[in-house]
């Protein structure tokens, strides 16, 4: 297998396609790897496969719609068979950091509404401890400063310190599909992932955070030697 990043993403996406069965209701993730899956799925749909996709972002919705994949909202299809999504980091026990693309809230809601979540990635995403990738935290715009202080305090309770900053795009605050902001927390390694996730969940201004714990059931990780299965 070629070792260039795009080819590896395609290989992981192709492996995920092998888990898709006719008639399935699918959560469609967000990001460059998830895009490759959507493209391959569209080929299957064009060849006659019957599936319905629930996109996790406006971006994915647009791509899937352009490629002719039948779509539904989570309101219309609240129970999904399988979600396929990328990740920023894959850690022990299939814990994940997600949200690099800013879609973590819908991604987490869709994954939680799915019987199974398969993560697709290249091997660069696999880590021993989560946290080298700055943790995306989706926050309400109201009370931003107070929420950021509360996030810093939660970090300190888990012995985590580092810069936290509001994500920007084109010189302006990045606004999610849900109308919220993203705070990226560069706290470094997060050994007590669950305790920190629980602490973040207690902050009223935190809408959701990018620690995905207990949601993924399988990861398909592309390496130059082939796709590795982590379960
Ligand atoms: C979007 C995400 C993405 O899955 C994550 O950022 C990985 O993206 P890519 O496949 O482009 O590396 O969580 O919110």
C-alpha cells in the first residue's frame, strides 16, 4: 500500500465499507478521512446499494448530497446501525480526541445514537496517551470568559495546564454548525481521561468536549503494510 496520507485515508475508508450492509442507516462523520468514506459509499449507492446517511455536519451533508447518497436527519432516523468517522487521536481502549474539524457535538450525538461506531484513520493518529492534539471543547458564546476560567480550573484539578484559546478561522471566531464556539485546550497528555471528561461535563458553558470515551467499537487504522484492526 502507498504510504501517502491520502492513500492511507482511502484504504481505511475502503476497509470500513466492508462493514456496511444493504439497508443500513449510517452516521456519516466529518473530516478528510470521513470524506473518503462518503466518496466510496457514493460509488456503492450508484451501483444499487440501499442505505440512508445521517451527516454529522453541514460540510458532510453537502458532499453526500452532491454525490447522491440518500440522507435523513437524526430527527427522522434517531436509531442508526453504524457510524463511520475519523479521529484526531486514538488512544487506549479506543478512547478518542475528536473535533479538529469542529463537528464534535453532532459527531458525538450521532455516534451515541448508533449501535456501532467505526473509526477510520491513518496510523499517525494512534497514541499511547491522548492529549498531544489540543482538546477541542465546544462552548456556548454566552459567558465565554467564565467558561474558559472553569475549563482551566478543571484542568488544574487533573494536574493539566497549558494554553487554551478560542479557535479562529479567517481571523474571526470559528462558529460551529450549532452556533457555538470551540476552545482548543493545549493541556498535553491526559492520563485520567474519564475523570477529566466528567469534570468538563459539569461546566454549564461547556456544550460538549472532544473526548469520546466508550463510543467507538472498532478502529480501522491504515499503515503502509495494510489496514490494522483495533477493537
Ligand atoms: C471533525 C473530526 C475529524 O474526524 C477529525 O478532525 C479527523 O479529521 P481528518 O480525518 O481530516 O484528519 O473530529 O470534527
